[in-house]
C-alpha cells in the first residue's frame, strides 16, 4: 500500500476516491458467490444510460471497492485488470493502472469491454466513452442502500444478478443480526473515528458514520462540519477531542500511519480520556474502513464487539 499523508487521505475520501487496499481473512459475509453466470441473466442489460449487448468478459476495475464487489458476486473470472490499490481479494489481477489518476490510453490498452470506476478524475468517463469503451461510474456510497444498489447494478451488467441478490441479502441479514442484541443504554456512547494522526475524521453524514449509527453511537465530530464545507471529513483539534472525552476511539490509521492504543496514550492530554483509561481504543483495518463493499459487515462487527465491552 502506498504511503499517503492523512491530509491527502481525507481529501481523497471527500472526493469519493476511497482506494486504499487491504488483505483480510475471508468471512461468510464476503465469501464470493460460486458458479457461472446466473440462469436468469439477460442481455442486453441496462444500468442507467449504459447498455451492454452481451456479457462482458474483460472487465477493468479502477476501484478497490468495486473489485471486492465483482469478486463477491462471482464475476472475478471476468476481471482482467484492477487498479494498483485493489489488493483484495488476493487473486485480483492487480496492475499499474491508477484509480486516482486514470489514464485513458493505458486503460484502453487492456482491451476492456467494461470499465468500472468510482471517481471521474480528469473526465475519464468522457475520454473512455469517446474511445467507445463502456464505462460504469460507481461513486462512493453515502448509505448502505447505495452499496446494495451498486452491487445489484454490477450483477446486472456482469450477468450475475442472482449472485448479487444473494450478497446483498446476506449483508442485510448479518447486519440485522449484529445490531439486534446491542445493550440498551440511557445515554448514547460517544466515539471518535481517526483517519490519520493529523486528526482528520468522519462525521455521521458519511458512509462510515452511518455504520457507527447502526451501533447506536454518537459522533463527537458532527459539530465540526455543520455547514458541510469539509465534505463530512473535518480536521479536529486536540482540544476538541480531549474536551469531548469520547467513550470509544477507532483508529483507521494503523497501517498507513502506525497508530495504536499505545501511540494514542502517549499523546499529550489523551491518557485521561475515557476511551484510553478503559482500554476502548480500537484498531481497525484501514482498508475495510475506507470501502463500502461486502466487508462493511466485518467493520460493523468490530464496532459492535467494542460497544458490547462497555458496561451498559
């Protein structure tokens, strides 16, 4: 994984370029669907303004989240190249292509019959369309429904609608199970989600913020971006965090920036925070925390497990 500063990472999030990577152990929530294309698949297939006359067999993915979705719905064998940050699942055909700075000529050289990306940098969609290459733009999700919709759309365009429906059903079921037995509390627990040691974070209006809300948590950062000028990713000050004194701290900068409960404890004024004193500083997988695909279930499971450890 390439090293990025927290500022660049937060900026990338704000423009829907969540393209960090991870290799995590598979769980039932992200197990790929098996078998070939769905018996119910029909072509031509249309999603929005894009119509494919036949099933694509040379798909290029320029988004780590899309790559995970494609493999989860059983379209992995149709994927011939992915961007340089798509490192999950491990068998994804990683290439030198960039999702941050996509190059139309380099993409075209792969001979794709479908390109899927999450960021229209440099009007790459128009460039590829001019080259008569079918393109699907899947912006960063703001809600779980957005994630389900993208999985469904990919299922339609790749000939795997039944497998896609299975993935979204499994996600819904597991999320319902995880949130069903959360302890009842008279007051919501508060949390701080850290994108980097420069104290960039995410508010409840972001996708990751919506996942924390499923666990009944209150975000200490919401007051820092009431006008939305930070795109949901404000930078907090140490004073604001110390004053808020969150019950839980979640670190999404363990891989990129080597942050840990120990480094947090060593910060000036942080040793007295409730989250630190009660050992409720939780290390996340940076990459799962930055994506909106099937492994969001794993992210929620980590959050729910942390919440369950706090006495009601």
